[in-house]
C-alpha cells in the first residue's frame, strides 16, 4: 500500500522511517476504554530552595532551565515502587468501584522496581488481593505507560480479557545522585494508574498507536552498574555508578524530534488537526522539551497538560499523574494524544478518545 501524502509544516517536511505504518488500523468498534484513574505522590516536598543548599544550584536556574518548582520524595525506609503503585491502585479501585476479583491483569511499568526479581507487579497484586489476575512488569523507561497502555488495549481486543489495571510507579529518588547538580534537580517519586475495560460503545477509547525503538540511545541515557553487565561491587558503589547517567543535549534533541514526529504521524493518519485535538499529554521530562515538541508539532501550548512544576520528572508515571491531576478537565469524546520518549531510545504516541466526563468524578486526592 502506498504511503499517504506527508503533512508539511511551514518550515519543514515530516520525515518518517521506512518501516512506519501507512495508515491507522481499522476497528469496527473501539473495544476498550479508560474508566477511571488513580494516583499517589508522597507527602514530602523537596523544594528548589532545599536543593540549592545541597548542590551548587538555585531556584531561578532550575525554574528557567527545566520548569520545576518542587518534587515529591518517598523518604520512609523500606518502601519502594510497589508501595507507590499500591496506593495509586487502591485509590483507583475505590473511585471506580471495581471488584478486585473482576480484574484480569495488572501491568506495572517501572524503571525502579523493588527488586530485580520478583516483579513489582506481583508484589502489588498480592497487596491488593487480586485473586483472579496475573501480573507482570514492563520496563520501557519513560515510555512505560504508553507501552503498557497499548499492550493492555491489545489484550482486551483479543477478547480474552475484560478488565486490566495499568499502573506506572517510580521511585526515581532511589537512582538519583544527589551530588550531581545536572540530574538531581529533575526527578521525583509518584505513581498513577488507570483501569481499562472492554466496551461496546462506539466513539470512545483506544484509536491508534505508534511505538518505536531505535536502539541507539544506550550511550546517552542509562545506569552504568547494577545489571548483569556490571554487577554491584565495592568499585561500582565507591564510584557512584548506580545512578542515572544522562547526556542532556543528545537526549533533548532526540526527544523533541521523535515525540513531535510521532504526534504528527498519528495526527496525519487519523485526520486530526490543531482544531480537533483537545489535549496533548506528554511525558514530562523537562518543560523546555515539552514547549519545543508543541512548537514543532504546531500545537498550542494551552492544549498541553503540564504539571512538571509540582512533581518533576517521575519517568513513566508522568502521563498518568497528569491525567489524575487534570481529570476534571476531561470531557467524553475528547481527542487526546499521549506521547513519550525514554532511554533506549524508545518513543511513541497514542490517539485516544476519552470515555467519561471527568468533572463528574468526586475529588479524591
């Protein structure tokens, strides 16, 4: 099948890879829809002022370069990503009224699992008492939520499953070097969760997705030690190799290009435009990245959901936390674009039609 005519901006031509899909998949009925959202952030607030006493930085430097005012930190010892996930999922089940015994599966995306094994999802499942579900982790860095959402949607489309919880939970403070002024200002802890359910209603739910991995990002964004290539040792600990390593300029350039191209491609093949896109909900790594993506995709910033100023970069949890924070703004039938970029490099976009009026949901924070 020939590729459709590419959208052209005023200053450039959108160039996609040769393996891109030419058209969106055709679905007679959207088979699944998000029916609720839950979230959780720790109580402790780490401000820019406090960070400026820890490293050589300032509130102005952080605000102007990354757009963050504060972030939440899980300070209690012995608690990890599963604790954050459990809190978010419990709120989700309470808000939706879903019977725990009706849940078929739980997918947890995390870059900061409690343990190498067992899976964080299995721990969360046990704490929630999901007796009829199976659970697994998804490790896709900051793209974890959209990859897990796409996976859960496909599982429900298969007809084998009816209700799936997708949760993104990150304790980024555990892998942050608090002596590195370039990275310690970025990250925070938190979790967000959504419930996907099968539906027979037309015009809502999952519409299309494009997920890509280029495999060239290892040198620019990774954790040097702690895996099977470089197991933990006195040397790795002494040399602080168990923290996020990032080459900011390379990551910035790839993130802006890939996220904006993914959004434009999904818009193009679904007949979307600036006028009929209601919301863009991006991964929130850095305010300047978000602004550059919106500009390059020719979408107004007022249509972009942003809460990075309060939570920082919570890796795969940024998107569900933005939904949780802004649920009251969402209306049934809203055209929403999710997009993310992460280590690997992995990136992608999802086109979704919102399934309920968020303003009708009682406040639960």
